[in-house]
């Protein structure tokens, strides 16, 4: 069972990385946090990121990753 959990965890971690790579870096895109940044763009970027997260099931992926890590920690502990 542990082998299956580890394989699933590796797969989900890779999927999480793919989702994260699709997200917009709000700070970088708005000028690196300097004063006078484009706050309208930042709000749009955050909205886009929420849509990406929802479309890709990020919350479900994160929940399952946490569950698997807890299971493996108990098994290894």
C-alpha cells in the first residue's frame, strides 16, 4: 500500500507543479512590487489564478497530497 501511496503522491505533486506553472506571478507581472504598479492588472491576475486553480482542481490535489503525506508519515513514524 505504501508504494501505491508514494506513487500517487509523486504523480499529484507533479500535477500540482504543472498547475502552479500555469498561474500568473502577480508581483512580477505588476512591476515587481514597486510603487505605482498596475493594481487593476493585479486584480485581474488574481481572478485568472483562481479560475486556473478551480479548472485544474488545485484544492482537491492539495487535499489529497496532504492526506497522503499524513498517511505516509504515520506509516513511517
